[in-house]
């Protein structure tokens, strides 16, 4: 059951006439060591982002197959990428990011986890010339696109995705959606302020302010990914937006069990957050086949 404050935010978003402007991220490329450390901590097993990472991990598992080459755009410290790669040892992953600090973190994490199926490359997701046309089986990107400076950069990234993805390729892109009211943005950003580092709360606030709108995603999906992916958002209030291809894998019991184990190992408050996310997306049309019995 969503908390009262989330319901209040939802009602505000439904009735407000405010249209908060998009404010570009102060740190487009995340290179500040303290901020990178705070971000990395928030994502690891007991961090505030753990339920979100598990949700996206399960979604990504539905669109990738053993034997695939999967490119993860703006992989950051590879927390999400590492989680997916560990559950899919027969799949090869290439993480791309511009930040040296992030890539160093990612490299250390991959080594610590003993993962052999991840390669890292430094580069911009707006120019994927390191990959040929129709050369990649699947593409993922989690909570990163809002780091692009403007709509033109987002469009370049979509054009590159469409260029390098094989026909019938897998796709899972997720990012925040822009909320209408600054009060709603602040409510979300500070919701878990007592559970996380202040630097992470500020990072989250800047991320929500920098988020593109559902309309932006719809426009680019129609132009570049029509027939390749469907657009979903959380119910009534699109604070998260997903572009996902057709399922490319039938439900795999080993994966489902491994995801369930991770889910049940989380503290109760994280399990509640995960259940809310599953519910908000299910009501928005996005099923979670590998995570939810109702999926
Ligand atoms: C909020 S982090 C997301 C990291 C990761 N995907 C995750 O789920 O935790 C955003 C990442 O985007 C990277 N980034 C920003 N602009 C980029 C660009 N143009 N090309 C590649 N990476 C970029 C930043 O360096 C940072 O690592």
C-alpha cells in the first residue's frame, strides 16, 4: 500500500497547473569522488536503491538471452549491470560510461564480484560509433538518460540505439519522468533522507529536476523505436518511465527463484518499496513476469 505522502503527491500531480522546468544536472558526467561514492553506496545490497535495482534487473532478464551481447548505456558503478550479469553468466555485457571515476568503481566492483562476462568502455552514449549498425543483441540503460544535457542529446542517443540494435533486439531503458510540481519533486527527493547520505539526496533532487517528460520519451520512441519497444510509466504519475521490447525469453525457473531469493532477503521496508513499484508499473501496463506471481 503506497504511503499517504505518495498518495498526496499523486493527487497534487493530477490537479496542478504548474509545469516545473527541466533543470540540467549540475554533474552531467559523474566524476566527483565523494558523489560517486555516495551514489555507489545507495545502490549496493542494503542501499536505498536496492529495490529499484532488483525491479529493473528482473525486467532486463526478460529481454536478454544467453549468448547475447548486451550494451548497458551509462553503466555508472556497475551495480545494476553486475546484478544482471551475475544472474546471466552466458550473456556478454559491455558497459559504456564517460566518467573515469565511475569506470574505476565499476572495474573494482566487477573484480570483487569475480564477474567474467562484463567489459567496460569509455565513451559517450550520444555517439556509439564503437558499435556497428545492427550489431548488438540488446541494449539496457537504467536511471541515466536525465544526465544528458538537452533533448537534442537524448535524440542523438535514441538514433544511436536504433542504429546499433539488431532487428528483434532486446531493449530496456528506464529513467525518471519529469514531475509537474517542484513540491512533488522535493517530496520524492527527501522521502528517504533519513536513510541515505545527504549527497545522495541532493543527487536525487537534481536527477528529478533534470528528468525528461513522458512526452519527450513518447516523441522519440515514435520516431526511432516504433515497433521495437513499448512505452510504459508508473500509474497516473509518471515518475518513472520505461521503454521495453517484447519478451525475448520464456519464464526461467532458476532465474525466477534467484530473483525471489534476493527479494525475500531484503529488509521489510525495501520489500514494501519493491511491491509498490511493481504495483505502480503493473497499473501502468508493465508486467513483471519474472518477479511477480501476478505478472
Ligand atoms: C545516475 S548514474 C546511472 C548509473 C547506472 N546506470 C545505474 O543504474 O546506477 C548516470 C551515469 O551516466 C553517466 N553519463 C552521463 N552522461 C553520459 C554520456 N553522455 N555518455 C556516457 N555516460 C554518461 C555518468 O557518468 C553516470 O555514471
